[in-house]
C-alpha cells in the first residue's frame, strides 16, 4: 500500500457493515514511504536466516518474507530475485546457485542500506 487512504479503505472494507464508520469520512492523501532503518533491519534478518541451515523451510520463509519487503520498498530487483528463487524451489531444481546469487544480492542491498 502506498497511501494511508488505501490502507484505511482496505481495512474498513473487511469490517461488517454495522461496524463501519457512518457517513463520509475524510481521508488523508499522505503517501507512505518505506522506512530505511526497517529495510536495513529486515535485510539483516534475511542475511542471518540465509547464513544458517539451507533447508527448504528456511528458503520458503525467506522468499515469503523478502517478497513482502521488496514490495514495500518498491525494490524491483529484489522482487525479481525472490520470484526466481521461488520458481527454482517450486520446481525442485537444485537451489545452491540460485541461493548463492540471492544471498549476494541481499548482502549488496544490506551494504547499500547501511550506508544511508
């Protein structure tokens, strides 16, 4: 979500009608920007997970986690890397090379984020 208004509308749309606020409401047009510190923390967490045991559960977790991070940070390269690794994993192909490239991208993003 890139705006507070869209987020608020999405939440309120899931409430039962009798729990929604009555009448029109003023919505903020404020855009939501990703937090660089949170992005750096997320990349650090991902690097720690990637440095651990390379079992299928870790790969599944980290692709789901970083998929959300990439979307929030509007990081198309990271999103592509997540999609590639997910594809490799789903199709049962060996993940060693893909995981090494993915880990290198995470480390690169982490170094760039730390410089902010």
